[in-house]
């Protein structure tokens, strides 16, 4: 039997075609490359659809514009959530998984045919759910809380998409096994692959939770199951809904490390610390379902506290560690590159004109300061009362998923295009500005929605003037101002998003071909990115700039945390 | 390089930078503090969400609220009863498509046991401008003890999406001296 296995795998290995990347020296499996391209293209298509819907949502919630009628608003808001939060991000993540396994390990991808089947399933599922949404009787929001019911094919589309994604994750694991078995690399897998492995393990938990709750809900929509308990649904659904955001965190942190390596030759300060931080994600991030049940009946305070804090904030600890080790690795690399003056020459002279670098750094800063801090505050058992289901919640997760994940993935695209599609990025001047434009918009929408939520503006709400309500009352005028500023920021973010789509599509179609000739890259790689001779943990180096940055972050965190407790202590008494 | 295997195969034995160890310790301690502060607030704080919950059928809850409203109704506004329960009495609020029913009149500084449940879909109790936000489920009756600390008219919006009339769903609590 062993003999059969060996000869079979030998055959597959012999059949796989490779090219050697002339910029990085990486051995790239052609089958993996095609799969990465397909998944990345699908991701961008769904980003375009979902992003446009996001703009329509923001323009409707801009009180002075109030663009869509209510039916359309709720329809488009449902589609926005599914398209960007699930389809864009998970297609891109599958591309990252294939890249981090096959390409970084120099291996062939396992079972490319099954990987294509997974891709087809994902596309079919995503289209099916979109059809259900556009038919108009499934405006149940992304969360689809029962007893509100959508069409059966709304749930079925999500299930098919999840099955496809789960197969994709399986291909990633199988590729790790193939690479290990065929000895395509030596020692441990690279840190970026390790981070991707973290994301994949969390993805299994996530997609399983989704199946456990969506399959019965689908049967319920067909009339085959009598009742879905709304509280049980929320506990299990958020095992998918929130944990899928943890896939994003693990994936975009990996992207930060990867871009740091590609642009300035950064290497982890310590493999041990960075990998342990990823391990903390696997162990504790899945408890986050509780974040959505802090203001709900039926759960004990003990359950809430243990789960919402990811067991004493051990998963937050993972992110806080990356919050130091990523800028630390960048500073160490820049100091090695010769920028040693003062505390911040390394940062001032960083390649800010390279959209991969600027996008990565903006993503890092905004994910920490906006998404991270607000997430912990929002997830504190009692503080949640102040913001639960207000528009503060979308404010928080636009800080994590848009300013954090989406911006990091956009930044990564500026290397996916030349290295995988082998096309040089077109319109470099515009590309240079794209991350700033999108980042400014994304940071703006996050902050303004958080501000409006603090003033009580509800989420998923068509008309905060409450004009048609039976007992109208006035929400604070500051909330209206914030929603207007949110609309403006959304227009800026949309401009950045449209630019991203144009550059990406334009480059794929008309970018200068890099596979022929010796043309250099418009956005060059760091010279050390091309050599794998010098790697491993970084030797001791002083990091004054990083220490200052992290101190500022920590002070902001502590201050904002206590400001909210002060605010809570002033509301009505409640026990 | 973060994109290539670590050079030192026994990377686990490499020493850790001092700055990293320092930050890990600070971050871990801060996490512990935040964890224990949530527990502490149950003892030192005046704002903790009760977890007292009972299962109830929507029809039974609707009946309880109707009895309560009939008993303590003092007036009517746009067809909706205004209810002034005696201090210390159990108070019932019903969430349905698309209203919070009935309107309430409470006394400042007095504690009331407020019952919350929905008879159809999920709703979000959002008291404004106080900014207290609580999820309301059908089939679950949650009881919170609430003490208004200021007088005036307070609106209740719905902040859990509940269909096409979601943005019209409101209610009111009037707090008198």
C-alpha cells in the first residue's frame, strides 16, 4: 500500500508544472497560481458589488441625503453584509491560504481539481444568496435572526458557499502535508504560513458552527423544522459570525508580516513570541460569540464574563503582542537598512510611496487604535449596555474589517498583481494614493459611527428622525451630525474603493507583462526579500520608536476604557 | 524573513527581546485587570444587567401585559394606554411589530421590576437619551430592576432590525418627580 501511495504522489508531483519567480526566487506551482488568480478575481468582484451597496447604505443614513426608500435600504444593507463580510473576505482568504501553503513552501497544491470544485461551489453559493436578496423577500440582514425568515435559497446559498470554503481550507491542510512529505522546505513553516494555518484552523470551527445553525434554519424555512430558538440561534450563529472575523484577524496579521518582509525586509523579532501570539488566537478567539449576547436574557453573568473576555483576555493578549512585534519588526528592519537617527527616522523614511507598505501600516494603526480598543470596550460585560446594537457596533467592526482587514488585503494586492498575475501595476501615481484615500474614508466611517452610537443612534435603521413613528422623539442632534460626517467619509472610502477596483482590473487586463523580459517592478521589493539566505530571529536591537508608539496606544486604551466606565456610572441604576 | 522558514531550526530556544517580554507582561496584567474589573463592578457598580429570565409563551406574556395595563391605566394617548404603576410594582413592557406597549409613567428615584419580552420577532430595547440597550427575545421574559435617576420624557427606539416598520417602532417612559 505504501508503494502505491508513493508512486501515486510521485506521479502527481512529476505532473505539476512550476515556474521560478524572478523577483523572489520562489518556486510557483502553476496550478496554485491559477487558483489564486481565480479566487482573487472573485473576491474583487464581490468587493465591488458589496462596496457599492455599502455606499448606498451610507448615503441613505446621511440624514440630508436619505437616498433609498426603506424597502431598498433594508435589502441593500442585507446584501452589503453578505457580499463584503463573507464573500469578498473569504474568497481573498482562500487565495491567501493557497499562496501561504503552495507558493511560500515551494510545493505543488494538493488536488487542484477539487480546489476548482470548491471554487465553483463558493461562486454558486454566493450568487444564490445574492439572487435571494435581490428577489426582495430575504431582507433579513446578514444575521438573519429567527423568527424572521428568509427564502430557503438565502440560507442554502450560504451553506453551499461555506461547504466550498471548507473544502478550500482542506486543500490548504493537504498542501501542508504534501509539502512536508515531499520536503519542499526545511525546518518549520514560515511565520506567515503559520499565521495562515491559524486562520485555517479557526475557519474550520467557524464554518462548522455555520453549518450547525444554518442547516436546521434552512430546513425550518422549508417547513421541515417547527421552530428555531432565537437565543440558541444567536449563540451558535455568532460562533460563525464572530469567529469568521477572527479568521480575518489571523489572516491580516499574516499579511502585515508578509508585506513587512517584502517591502523592507522585516523579520520577526522573535519567532517564539509571534507564533505564541497566533497560538493564543487558536485557543481563545472562538469564545467571542458571547460579545453578541451581553445584553440578552438567559445567560449567566459568569458565562458572559468568561466568554466575552476570551478567558481573561488571552486572545486580546495575542493581538496586543502583534501590536508590538509588527511595528518592532519594521523598525528593526529599517534600522538595519540604515535609518538609525532618532526615534522615528525609520518611520519617516519608510516607503510611504509604496501602496503595499502604506496600506499595511495604516491597517495596522487603525486596526489597533480604532477596531481593537473599541472592540474590547464594546465587549466588556456592563459597558455593552451603552452601545449594544447602536451604530457604535458597525463603527467598531468597520474599524476591524474595513480599516483593518480590507485595507491589508488591498495592500497585499499590490504584490499579488506583479508576483502572481505577473502584470505590473498600472497608474502608479494613483495607486500610491489609493490606500490613503480608502484608509481615510474607512477610519472616518468607523469613528463617526462610533460617535453616533455613543449618542444613541440605532443601527440598521432607516429613519432616525422617527417621523412616522407613533410616539416620535428626538435623538441628539450630534447624532445627526455624526451620520452626515459618516456619509462624507463613506464617499471618500468609496472613491478609494473604486480606484482599487479600477487599478486591479486594469492591471490584470492591460498591465505590462512581467513574465517576459527583464522589466523591473514599479513598486520594488526589498533586496533582502529576494534572498532567503539571511533569515531567522532578529538580533538584539533597540526599538525606541516602537516603544513610544506602543506606549501612546496603551495610554489611549486605558483612558478610553475608563471614560466609558465613567459614562456608565452616570446612567440609570440597573440591577 | 517572515515568508521563509526560520533559519534556526530550534527557534524555540532563542532568547526573547527584553522589550517583548516587558510588553507581554504589561498586556497580560492589563487583561487580568479588565477581567477582574467586570467582576468587581457587580459589587461596586450600580449598573449591572440582571440575568433573571423565564421561558414564557408569547400569548401568556401578552395576557400578563394586558392585565397590567388595564389595572393601572391613567389615561390614553393616540389610542395607547398610559400606565402609572405603584412604586415597587412589577412593570410589563411588550415588544411587537412595531411598538413598545404600553406607555409608562414612573417616579424618579424609585425602583421598578421591569419585565421585557417580545410576542413576535426579536427587538432591541433602546432607552434614549439615557442610552440603555437590551435585546428582547420572543419566548423569554427578562426582569430587570430599574431606577430612573432623572425626570423627563424618555423615548424607546428599537435597535434590533425587525422588518419593514423597524424605524417606526417606538415607545415612551415618562419619569415624574
